[in-house]
C-alpha cells in the first residue's frame, strides 16, 4: 500500500491525464483530480539538495559580524566550504585550490592555538604583529598574516572571474580568468608563478561547462531555469565578497601589513 501510494503521488506530479484502476479493491484513481489537491511549492523550495555553491554563499554571508568586524572562525569555515567548491571545478582550478588550502592551513595553526584571542581578523593579525614575528609589512612565511593576505587576493581574483560569468555575452571564462589574474595576482607573482598560473587557467572550459561545475550538476541538466538559479547564487556571492574584501584589505593597510613583494 505504501509503495502504491508513493507511485501514485509521483505519477500525479508528472501528468495531468492519467487513470489507474486498482483491480484488487475495484477502485479507479483519477490523477488529474488527485494532483489538484497536492500542495505545490515554489521551484526553489523543491530544490531539496543543498549544493556546494549554496554552502559557500550561506557561510560567507555571516562573516562580517559585531558591527563591522570580520569573524575569523566564520571566515575560515566559509573558505573551507569554498575550497570544496573549487576542488570540484576541474583541473583548471586545481592550482587555485591548492594555493587556497595551503594558506588556510597557515591561518588555522594560529587560530586553533588562540581561538578567543583571535576571534576577529584584526585581533588575529595583532597577535602576530605584537609578537615581533613580522618586520613591518614584510610578512613572515608561514604565518597567519601571509595566509590571510593571499586568501584575500585569491578571492578577489575569483570574484572578477565569477562576475564575468553572469553575462551570457561576456568573455570566455578562460579569457576572463587571465584578465583577472593579471589584475589581482600577477603583480605579486614571480617569474615561475606567472608562467604556471596562466597555463593552468587556460584550461578553464566554456561558460556552460564551467557553470555546470560550479552548480554541481551535469552539463545536460543546464537549462535556462537552472542557469538562472546558478547565476543568482554567484551574484549573491560576489555581492557578499565586495564589502568583505574591501574591509579585509583596509584592515591590512591600516595595520601596516600589506606585503607587496613578489613571490
């Protein structure tokens, strides 16, 4: 009976003209009438599976707290969620993911030692600055400060890349990635990284394929409605990143920790 009822409900959702006769109980079901009594939810509510992109948007939305402070724990949580997302982005983002993971580990070492004292980004940076670990804005590597510096630059690069995806008439993602790389990362990379990074980014696929990876779906499932949902999420993410990255950079500059050397 339970299996039959489930079948009936599933069938009712997908058809408006279907009748089923139950010979055992001499009952005929009119699915057109039956379906009209089933409550319907909006398409967003029917999307019961939370994607990796959903997790990233949700986590970053809570990073700025206590007025205008960057919460270290929530930032690390958001970056970890983001790492999972870009690790699923294919070989083109493998180097970006590896770099993000390495810098996250540098920050987490200090935060795990002093979670209360390092509650906010500014207090985490002050722990290292007051200890004499850095020489002005010449940051020691490894350190939490150098990790946070490079995470911010990576997210700035990705923010411009994601913005380019929002317009269907924009650049090929590969070209957008290279332009964003020149703006946000290349000025701080030495000769070797300026060779390796562009070579990796040149593997970024066409827009539809890239969106399907970010949306955690198969390319054949990327119809207009699904694409629109993914783009709305990317818009929400980059809109959240904009004030966060500005505050993040301002904190480094105010504390005299903006290291501009090439690596």
